[in-house]
C-alpha cells in the first residue's frame, strides 16, 4: 500500500513506489489547479501550495494512468 495525503510532484522514487504496490491512496485535495483562485479564496494555485490537482495536464489522473499495476481487492 502507498499512502500520500499530499504530493507536490512525482519524483522517480515516488513513481517507483507507486508502481510496486497493490493499493494507492493519494492526494485528492484539489480538482483543478486554479480552484481557489476561481472561488476567490486565495490567489495561490494548488501547485503553489504543494498539491497536484486531480484534473488537467500533469494532474493526478494523468499520472495514475502511467501506473501499470491495477488495484486488487
């Protein structure tokens, strides 16, 4: 199992760990990088505060599509 409640970037050793496990639990704090800006909560983007957004280019959905091993239940 790989658990990370906050990922600012995926370094090679992190991707290797994600590839090696049967279950991934990763940061899901923001759907878009500009979520807080659009809601006038902050001028900072998700990536500015160390979170990879779920959607968009380089987002967690795209990253996870590169993880070959499916979860097993």
